[in-house]
């Protein structure tokens, strides 16, 4: 996992990340923290640290700046600049909730640069459904690439238009776009609340995992916060305990980083168990900083 160093403008991506880089305003106890965020930004940090060349496809505001210029293993050629930056306000408590103040638009096949069309894997992770779910089917039919999907955004209300949308996890419901996205994914990641939203509430854990795997994903990863995670593949269920517990920390982006760590290792060894254990060990670094 030590790829040759590339410049941000020239690297040939092993992973292409589809989603939205955001301006995050996080309210954590008495603190107000303003920073870059969004799944592509958090994932790009991980791939950069592991020296995995990656590309980012996102829409950001012109006042956002270069965004990823400091990450030398990241190709920002898929970033397009718009009039506004997607801004998200986040209140972190027992359950993270957030409000989208501005949104820059959807991502379709034409948004992906030619050199990004056949990586080892596409990582699709959104704040709502801004990556057109039909794009996943197009990728599947045209590229010999894994599709790693974090379902989070497809279970939230649509953010088309200029409305302010609260992203309260307790209000998530499975939508048609979510089901379409799941069917085209090779690897699916969700948290425990999102996991509950898929399938019938009468299903037990193993029954629901079997149901999801029959839809399409060969590997399912369910993060359980302080209780670790669950990995399911080939009919096997593996429970992974957390290595270390933290208190009074900002966990925004933790799930994105955990999934990115898993994917980085998986495209190297194709071993889901070793990959989830690697992610479990390495996520400590990101939660401690």
C-alpha cells in the first residue's frame, strides 16, 4: 500500500470518490468548529495518508478555494466550481442531526473526467441523493470497477431545490433511489439506524443481511459506533469490537474514514476480514486527532 508519489494533477486514481465536499459548521458542546467536510474530503484524507492515488468528483463553491491542493496523492480534476458552496450545519449529540443551508447540484456521468472512468473502485457517499443513482448502473455496465456505496445520503430527503433540509437520522426512510443504488453496489456500508431502515423490521440481523446480499452487495459493513461493527460476506457474519473508546470528541466524518480505510485495504488484499480489522485499528488515529 505504498504507491508511487504523484502530483495532484497527474495521479491515475485507484479510487474515485463521488459526493459533495462541504463547508461544515459543527456545534460540539460549547464549541463552534468551521472546517471542510463531506465524504469526499474525509475519504481523500485517508487515501492520501495511505498513499493510495484517488480522484474526487464533486461540486464546490468558487469561494471554497483549491480544496484538496495539500493532498499530493489526490487528483482534483473532477471538482467543478459553482456559485455557492454546499454548507452543512451539524449538531453533534446522541444522534447527529444537520441542516443543509446551500447545495451545489447533482453529479451525473458527464461529471466524471475521462481518466477517472476505470479505477479499482468507485466510492459513492453522499449527504443526500446528489449522485444520480442511475450513474451507479452506468458505471457497473461500462467499467470493471468495484462500487463501494455508503447508503447514508440515499436514505435522506431529497435536497433538489433551495430548501433547508434537516438530516435527522431518526427520520430516515428507504426510498426508491436507495433501493436502486443498493442493487448496483458491490460493497455496502451503513450505520445501525440506516441498517434498520432496509427491509422489514420483523427480520433478525442475519435475515436482513441475507436479504440485502440478495439485492446485490457481496460485502455488507454495518458500523455500530461504540459497539464496533458487523461484516457480512459469503453467508458469514463477523463481529468486530472497537479497540478503544473516546469521549468528548468530534465524530463527524468517522464513518467516512472507517469505510475508506476498509476500502483502501480491500483493493490491496481482497480480504474483507483483514480489511475491517485494519480499518478498526487505524480509525483510532483519526478519532484521537
